[in-house]
């Protein structure tokens, strides 16, 4: 027998945790949150430096891979996604970046999403936030998500900031303030030196006291249940048993840019040609499901560090440093183990014709290749600079591998599939090379490991970009919001043509924002919660008026 709730939320990630908190706040609305992973309260998750192991390992990570990517030399790309309450906010680098105001104005003015302009979304960024620096025009206090300054600032990262200024970039102490452009320290979603995931912010403080909120972990949702064109619940599996949760008001999918379109397709919502090969009956023909997938392409510039100040992770000297640093973290919650690894960032226009910054840098005091998955580099001292493309033209898709709900989806990022995405990365690499050769880093810089001093021409750099580009783990757009033929949800995030069903997560972004995606996803859920509650109030008033 199915259990009845008002709202059933699928996915306990950055968006799902927000929704579960806000929709259950009145104490009477019955809310069920289903999460396929575990509780997300491991010490490995809470300790910021644990991000290295969490991203690489499979304990809290789905460890997906793309299909072969022809634009990248037929490589397959690794796609980590969080498998715990908090979702990918449980394994990300904790960087608090909102994007540019122009991103949201573009959604509203050019992409059919009225109500999502910068002036409309800023209050929700502020509502979510507790800014430790205090309240301002751009920042809020008293919200669940704690935003803090770094408790560890590596000297090589400090030197990089000075070098970037010597190369012409302005110093910026707040990428989420009046101006995004410049170089400076990131702020983080941490509290008292520990990770402040969406679960830690929105679920852990309330779950024990709200009897109207049911959180079920290790619950793998199999499909959405429909009666005619209305979503009425979901079927989910726990320990091999299948259960049903019915929704009196709405089913809300918050399974992420890979999971939400996959679940819609498994439930018969999508283009028939995507469903028929897997024996799935088409409940509703919606061709945009799984299309419009985007991510930030990213390449690494890595230089040798002759100062030996960087983290040569597997060198004996660094291992001794780590023992001392662990003790410091246990007692003081600061030092190396509180680091986000990517401590310093920069935003700038790699191409002069860009209206706003088109490249983002993440700077780490460690040598890495293949996004940290190349073991020999951990025996070296080095400095790594991620060069990321902020607004890609390339679009990929999500499709089904089979009708098995536990099978991974087929992920085709089509990274650099549009040739226009290569030139900004080449220009970004050239700017980083200029920065690394400034006087402020002369005590450290000892030549390049990547791309290498023999790679100089634009053609050689373009070949390097295609040979080594990866993504920065910001998938979005696969259930896009809008009103065009490819749109999956309307500006209220309701699935077109169906009742009682919404999608609320990064998949609804019509185009990628210019920065890290966790804070914008939380904003989307905060705004969605208000829309959902307002609609419920309207329905209640209408019902009372006709009674």
C-alpha cells in the first residue's frame, strides 16, 4: 500500500534539501524526500580536504563516465556526482560563486524565462545565505547556507594573486559583489572549518524535530507514476523491495542534470524514439528531455614549483606536513585540511570582444593532471591553474542505456563539439602563462609540465586543448526552462503538458551561468519553494471559495 504525502521530492541534493526544508516549514504539509545515497554525515565529507578522496572514490560518488567524445580525441570523461544527502554539495570544492547578473537577465529576456532576471533572483541568493562578513546590498545573513572566508591561505596562492595583478588583473575580494572580474580568494560554503553541504545547512538542523518531514535514504526511485496526464507519486526501491509514495499535490524531481532527465525518460516522458528501444511506453511526448546538456570545459596549466612550498602529496616531506596539519585540523579546524584545494580564482575576458568575463581560473597549490587522477604528479611539487570556459556554445544530451532504473544514463557532453569553444580556452592558457612568469612567482616557477614549454603556437595550443580538455563537473540544462519547442519546464518549473510534476535542479538552467553551479542551484530551489507554496495557497483559497 502506498503512503500518502503532499509532496514527494526525488533527490536529496542541493535543490532537494532546500525544498524539503522550505515545504515542510509550516509543520502540517507532509513532505517525503527520497535519496539514493546515504546520510552524508561522514568525516570524509565534513573535512574539506576530503574532497580529493570523495571525488576520486565511489563511497559517496556515482562515478559516471561519458560516452566516447569525438571532439576530444575519442576520450571518455569522468563524471563524479554526489551519492549522499547533500548530493554533489557533499563532494564539491565548496566554492561560493553565483555567476554574473547578465546570466540571469539573459534567461529572462532572451530565453523565455520571465521572473528569473537578476533583480528577481538576488533576494533568493540572500535568503539562502548567512554571510559571515555581514549583511550588505549583495549579501544576506541568517540563512541556512553558511558562507565563510578560507581558513587556509597557501603562500603560493597569495603569490598568484600578486602575479595576476602584475599581469593586469584587478584585485577582487568578492566575486559575488558589484563586479565579478578580477583575481582573489574564493569564499566557501563552510561553517567552523567544516563543509556546509546542502544537507548540513537545510536538513540536519530540522530533520529530528519535524514529524511532517520523512527522509528516506538508500531509496532508488524507479519511475514517476501517472494517472492520465497527472503525476500521482513514484515507485522506489530500498534493499530490493519496491515501495510507492503518493503525492496529493506534486512530485518534484531534483535528481540533477543527469538524474532528472533519466527519470523522466524511464517514466515515459520524452521523445518516443528515445523510449521505444528500451520498451518504455510514451506517456507524454516531450522532445527536449535530455537535450541542451552543458558543462564548463576546462584545461590545466601546470608548472613546476622550485620552492617546494606546494603540496607534493606523496613525497615524504609532505606526508610529515600532513600529519601535523591533521592534528591542527582536529583541534583548531583550520590549516591544510580546511582547504578547498582550489583556493584562489580569477575571472577575466580572454577574448577582448566578450562583453563580460568569459574565462574562470581555479588555482591549486598542487601538481595534477587529468583533474587529479594521474598518480605520478602527486610525487611532484607544482602549481595547477584550471582554465575554464564560462559560456560554452556546445550542447550534449542524456539518453538511456536501458530500461533498468539502476543503469547509468548515457552521457554525451559533446564538450568542444562547437569549434567556437576552443579559442577562449587557448587565449585563457596564454594569459595564465603570462601570469605565471611574473616577478611575484619567480621564487617558485621552474617551467611548465602542462602544456609544456615546447607548445607555443595557437595551433599547438588548440591541439593541446582538444587532447586534454575535461569538464569542471557543472552539468546543467538537460530539462531546460522556457517556452520553446525544446523546453521541458515552464518558468514555474512545471513540466510542460503534465500536471503535478516539476523539475527543480541545475537541469532547468536554459544556459549555464558564468561560474560554479552550487549556489545558483540552491537559489533556484529557494525560488521554486516560494512558487510552489504560493500555488498551494491559491488552490486552497479557490477551494474554499467554491465550498
